[in-house]
C-alpha cells in the first residue's frame, strides 16, 4: 500500500488530529505542540522549518502510538521542547530548531542506512548439501562463533529462506538444499540473492571501540555519536534496546533483522518501505512511499496475492525457537521514523545529501554546501550526549549540544 506522504506544514490547531491531542490525558502536550507550531510558522530558513516539523510530527506520532510505546517518548520530547534556553539571547524557537536537528541526525538516522555500494556475499568452496529443509534449518540454527553470519543464517531460516515480502527464494539456499532447488527449477518462483536488512541500522554501532582509543581521533568522536544516539533511545524509554545495541554484536540480534531481496532492502534502509502493525500479532501492512515500488511488489508478491488492485498487502512474520520474529516495537519505531521523515521533508533532505555527496567534487564557494557538510561531519563531531548508567539517580542529567550552540538539559527520571 502506497502511503501518500509528502512534506507538509504541521496540522493547524483546529484540525481533528490536534483536537484529539488536546483531549488527551496529558493536556500539556497541546501547549507544547503550540510552541512547535509557532516555531515552524516564524521560521525563515528551510532548515529551521524542517527541524520544527521533525519535532512536531514526532510528538504526534509518539502520542498516537502510545499503546505501543507508552507515554515516556511523548513526555520526554515535550519536556525537551519546554527546556529553558541555556544561552543568552536564544528563544524557545531556537530550542525547537536545535532539537529538530538533533532528532533528525541522532534518532531518525538510527533507522536509516546510507545507500552504500552493495557487497555481494562470499561463497564457500565446500558448501554443505541438504536433502530436506529440516536438516538445513537444524544446521542453520547451530551457533557458528561468527555472530553476524550466524544471526543472518538464523533470520534466513526463520523466513523460510525467502524474501519476507515477495517470497522470492534465496539463491544460495537453493544451491544448498535439493528441495528448494527442485522448487526453483519448477519455474514457479523467482530466485534472487536475499540479504539481511537491519531495522536499527548497523553503521551506528559498527567499528566502535570505547576502550583503548586516543582522545581526538575520529574513532572516539564516532563513539560519542553512538553513545548520544543510544542515550536518546534510552531517554525515550527504550532502555532494553539501548542496552542490547551497546554490546558487541548486539545490532545483529535476529529480532533486528529482516530477510529482503536487494531492491526492497535498499528501500527499507532509505525509509521508503516500512511495516505497520495490524490487530493480529505478527501481521503487518506493507507501506511504501513510491508508487513504482508498489507496482514492483504487486508483480512479485506471493504471500498471498491481493485479490483486488489497491487492496492492502499484508505479510505475516514467522518465528523459530531460537530465531524470534522481528521485534514489533522496533518495527514500530522504524515506521514512526519513516513517516516523520517523509512528512517533515527530512527524507528528501537525506536523499539530496547523498546525491550531492556522490556528485560534488569540491564545496561551493557561495556556502550552499553547508547543509551537506554539516550532515556528513555530524557523526564525527564531539557531542555532549554521553552514556549514563541505568542505575543513575534522578540527579543525573543528560546535556545535548544543538545547532547554533543552543543547549538544553533534561533530568532523567
């Protein structure tokens, strides 16, 4: 189902969506939203408009998904919006703009992966051959010592050695198992390379070594960036995820992986594909931002085919004893970030930055390259958002640096 989401102004105060926000159990959310709306309306720079929309739409999404996330994410964001500016001369609008930049770069980007060149999987000269699927699944679920490789194999076994959306069969699995090879040779199913897509992206925590690195290096700054991103995740009430992803190999947990064929993997990474929960656990609506993608999926969709063009496409995720299905809250966070990115204009911003980075040889003399440069160096800039222990007291504070030097401090409860 194509979700017709375009970058647009925040809803007006008299809109139905905001009236429902005003009737919520926490009425201060309405006044907080009013601050954000005024910041958007009075913004002059395109970056500030986008930043205000990021904060506003995220507040609405957190509020409307409170049955999944609880009240902590919305309450935390509201508290940050109403934080007093720490620099003389800054206004409450500067807080909103700075917060929007921070959320875009350290929260939305947690669930968006840059379109790096595809690395084809390596093949092993002496691959095992299996007569039955049962033998192949049993072998797959045995630990190998290489965490990512093992988790990827477990996710593939959980998903039937196929793309979770299209049902396309993984080529390597068909080479390994006679039953799958026979199915592939029947000509009734497409055979492709199926890849492991991370819900929370791998690059945020990849290559981080908190110990043994000298201060001032890119490595230590990247560690600060990752620590800040995990701190934000924790502040929104997702301490369990933050704790897992801080650990070595934690980002490769099976419940953070989806088996997708290459084209859909790239769309998922770019927030162009996401999954919305339904009333039935384990079943999700496929949501897309591009009608071209919908046409592609409808031509290849196997689980089951919609009877009517335009009918919602629904997938059901499976689980095995040692390979749980993708985490529902993590999928909901990915969906939230996808929707906010498209409604605020951040998705288009991310795409443009990547195109410019590929095409631009030198920075422009007129300063028009500033947004590109700021975005590219953000993960490597020293960030005052460090990991705080779960055992911290209510006196522990988390301080964030924002654009324009605006700082806001929030007490962690």
